[in-house]
């Protein structure tokens, strides 16, 4: 039995070996054919080359010359017309400049059409089923400022109930002088925490209570829609050497500390929204409305950081940081925070509330400086303030309607972040970010100071002071009060280190 198995295994091995031996001649034949074809191909190529060279040689008799090799056969190609895409592609390559002009024109036309359609978009506040106003907006800004007045009037026309935060009786009178039934003052003394907390508690109870337009009409509840912070946008323009400590304290009080304290006062109300209404039956959608916070600041001067604009550059930068931190803290609560960086706007409808810096007032302001400061900064100060008196933009600026639409969109549909609006806001943001500061100063008219010049001649170099355009940014204008030679506006600016003041106080504090 074992002998038979061994024979079978040996016969299988022999068969495999025989198969390998039988395939060797086939491989040899195939390799030899490949080599022969390769040699024939190259010999034929060499023969054709020699035949062609000999047929064109003139030293060989004509009857002895070999015939030239026949030309290779030509493949017939049918010419088909080019496609439309190919024709357009060829035309674009031949007319690159014209194509660029067409693309730019089409893009501009498309942007203009989209912008017009967005401006025609219906922007209205929601109302109750009986037609009553139900959405409340609180505007924390000076009632005398053009930006505050424009936004308040526009929101009232769109169907909102607008409350303007007032710190003094004078501000309350200004709000009442608007003679609008749905623009109302909201007295909050932010200096006194207890008084401010009581004002917010009463305002919260007012929002939570049911309201009726008239007797016999179904009750409805109010919804707090947004808090809009508008810090005072007018800043003085002076060299750092001439800024008094009292003036800096007042600026920090009214421009930086007041908006922060105002928001801090409203934070408990914002955190508790939306309010619960036990007797409300208007559906679950009203309970899902979350308020929004808007912070409006000028952006041109803070982006460029030109000379003689320390107050605005420093305070606006601090407000930007404050807005970023606030957004990070309120984002987990579902409250969007939008920072509107403003350019230049045409405030001619509110021109009576603007006080432009004239050449004579500029000369009077510079005469209060020390002689060394006048000689060191006088000429450059006159040149720079003449260019930044209108916010650094030549012309009237954008329409206030653009600002009003941006505020509504950010308040209703915005998801937070930074929004630039107004003439120059985007351009000067790019310039301030990428252009060297030395070049920016040269564009603003800053030049080296050599020998001491006559003061009158230095001031006379500034032409065209007091541009007709006004800006929510640096207006380089003063007001009625005068603190250490610095005009700071109306009575809301209080000298911290005056003769009868011993402590730091905010507008509206009592003694």
C-alpha cells in the first residue's frame, strides 16, 4: 500500500517538471521573435534614413539614386464646428481686459439690485391679534444725539414701543418733547444701585402685566425685543500733552463707564427673559423669543488711530473688547450680541443738534495751550482735525436709513458678531489693518516739525475746517462747558476734580 502512494507522488513531480521543460521552447520562441521584430524595426528605420539621404544626394548620379521611401499614410480627419463653450473660452482669452470690465460691471449691477431689494424688504414689528403693539425696545443713549433720535423714531414708525434710558430730568424732557406716544422715557439712576434695581423691577413688572388698548378689548402681553447701547459718539481732539486729568476722568465716566453700568443694570432682566405670563394664551411661539443686545460704536478713528485722537481711539477700543467679552458670556444663554461699527452718516435732518468746530474756535482752543505745545503740535493739529472733523470721509456720508435698516436686521434676524455699516467703515477698517501707521499719518497731513513757526501761520495752513459731513465717530467738536480748556458738551459732563468735588461721580449723581 505504501509503495503505491510513493509512485503516485513521484509521477506528479515528474509531470510538473515535464510541463516546465515543455514551456521553455515556447518562451525562447517568443523572446526570439520580439528581438527579431525589434532588430527589423530599427534596421528598416536605418534603411529608410539611408535611402532618403542617398536619394537627396547630388554627388550620386540620378539613375543610380534609390527611390525615396513612400510617405506615411494620412488619416482623414473630419473638421467639426467648435462648441459654444470653446468659442466663448477662446474669446475670453483674446479679450481679457474687456472680460474683466464686463465681470466688474455685472457684479456691481448685481450688488445694486440685491441691495435695492433688501431695502424694499418689509421691516415691521409683530403686533397682537387686536393690532396693539407688543414688542418693546430699550435704547440706552443720549436723547440729544442724532443717532439715538433717528433710531428711536424709526423703530417707533415700524411698530415698536421704544423706551429711552434717561439719567437726568433734562433728558426726560427731551424725550417727551418728541411728542410720540410710543417713545417713552425710562428713568434709571445707574449711580445708585438700589435705585437702578428698583427701576428694573418696576419695568419687569410692567412687561409681565397684561395690557389692553381700551376697555373691552382682549388683553395682551409685551415682549422685550432688544437692548440697544449707543454710547455718546462725540469725542474731543487734542494732543496728549494738553489733556487734563479731569477731562480724561469725565470722558471715561460718560463714554465708557456709563454704557457698562447700564448693561450691568439690565443683565438680570435679560437673563430672566422670556418672561412667563400665567394668563397668556397666544401660543408657544411667543415664549421662545429671546432678546438681543446691540452695541453701536464709531469705527473710523479707532481703526486709523491718528494723532490727537487718544480719547476716541482708547475708549472705542475698550468698548470693542467689552462687546467681545459680553458676547462670549451671553452666547450660552442664547442672547445674541451684535457690534455695529459705524462709519459716517448724513445727520443733516438733525443738524440743529450738531456743533461743528470752526476755524475761530480752533484758534481759541489752541491759544489756551502752552507756548511749547502750540509750536510742537499746532500745525499738525490744525491739519489733522481739518480732515477728521467729518469722520475722515469726504462728503455727507451714508443715509441714516441704511443705519436704521442695519439696526432692525441685527435686532430681528441677526445672530451676533460684528457688522460694519456706513460710509468708510469697511474701507478704513482695511486701511487701519494693513496700511503702515506712518503712511496713514502722512495721508492725514502729519509732517515733521522743524524750526519754531509763527503760531498764526501754523493755524492758517488749515483750510476747509468744519466739513459739512458729520460722523458718529470723531467730530472734533466741543460743547458749551469748558473743563481745563477742553470743550466737552452739555451739562452732563461733570468735572471730577472741580473746586467743589471730592469724589468721582457719574451723570445724575446727587450730593
